[in-house]
C-alpha cells in the first residue's frame, strides 16, 4: 500500500507541477492595462518607462507603441492589474484543486494488479474488460472488446418445426462470427471488469461467464426459445464463478475452477436478453 501511495503522490505532484508551469507561462503573456487619465485604457503585455514616454507592446495591434507618461493614471493602472492578478491566482487555485481531485479519482480506479510481481502494471482508469496472465515470465494485460452478437432466427428450421407442431416455440440463437476469438489466454488468467451503463458502474454480480459453442464459422452465445405469446426463455452454458470487489469500480471474476481450453465470453444477461459480449479463448 505504501508503494501505491508513493506513486500516487508522485503522479499528483507531477500533475500539479504541470499546472503551475502552464500557469506561469500564461502569466508571462497575461493581458494588462495601462489606464489613462481620461478613463480609457490600452491593452498590453508589457511596458517600459523611458523618460517622459511609455513604450508598450499593444496586445491589440501586436506592435510596440508610445504615449506620454503623463497620460497614464498610474494608481488606477497598478490597482487594476493587481486585482486582475489576484483574480487569476484564485482561478488557478481552483483549477489546480480540480485537477488534483480528478487525478485522485483516476488513481483510485487504477489499481495495481500484482504489486509483488510488477509494481507498475495498473488497470486503466477508463475501465473495460481485461485478462491478466503471465507470459514468458512477464505479466500482460489483454483488453477484451465488447460487441453485439447476431441473432440467427433459423427461418427454415423454425418454419419446418412449426409446420409439424403448430404451437411450437421458435428457436433462435445469439452468435458471434468466427470459430475463435482473436483474444487468447491460458488457463488461470485473471478476469477484471469495470463497465458502466446509463446508471453508472455495473455491479460485478451481474456479469456472467459463458462457454460458447463453436458451430461451422460461428460461436453460439445463447439459445432463445420464443413462444407464440412473445415470451422469451434464454439458455446459455454459464460457468460457475464469483465476482469479488477488487478496487474502485473494478471487479474480479473468479471461476469456481480454472477455465478449460475453449471459447468463452463475459455477458450481462437481463430480461432473457444479452447485450454486449466480451469474447475470448483459452488455449492449453
């Protein structure tokens, strides 16, 4: 925990330093005013008093100009520019505080996945679905991208089925193209999930692991039995697993036993439907 805290402080300090450097750079080019005795003013970034004249760089015209020093109300000029600097510093403090607070939130959702082995490797604050495994002595995080499955209505087969049994339910399948997922891992790979919907982060208990059924050039995610009344019943080869809170919005899905070689997916079944599917394969 101390290592993570130290890293957090280092990152926060670096972020704050960047904010200050940018602020000082902006300060150097800040717009100022020369308030004149008639109540008007000239916008400038800098000026020099030379004898009875003031040389100033016009912020409007982008060139050096002159005017008599006697035309400048120096008390009003100093007061306006001092108030502006104070307002700018106050704004900077607010922005810096917001930056630090935002960075703290991000770091809370960027947990180390195996500090004893790799103290640098962290899950991203943006969330997602990731597999963690050790390959040739090195820990690797592999992102699993979500996609919508295709619904195969099996029109010909269902028509024949309902011809023989008029009131038979229609059998559809939810499928992914291809017999193999491009994302591969080995048995024992850790599974981390952090996914949001319109209501915010999704609880880990809603995630399920499904073993897919390869058929020809597709993988079947689930079967749907659709009655004439419209009622849907879904079946899938769910793998027994438990979701454990890991850190921040991250959850770790832990199968009851190591996944055997085959094709799998992470799903969020709801109301006999499956939305996004995060597919991956386990190799020997």
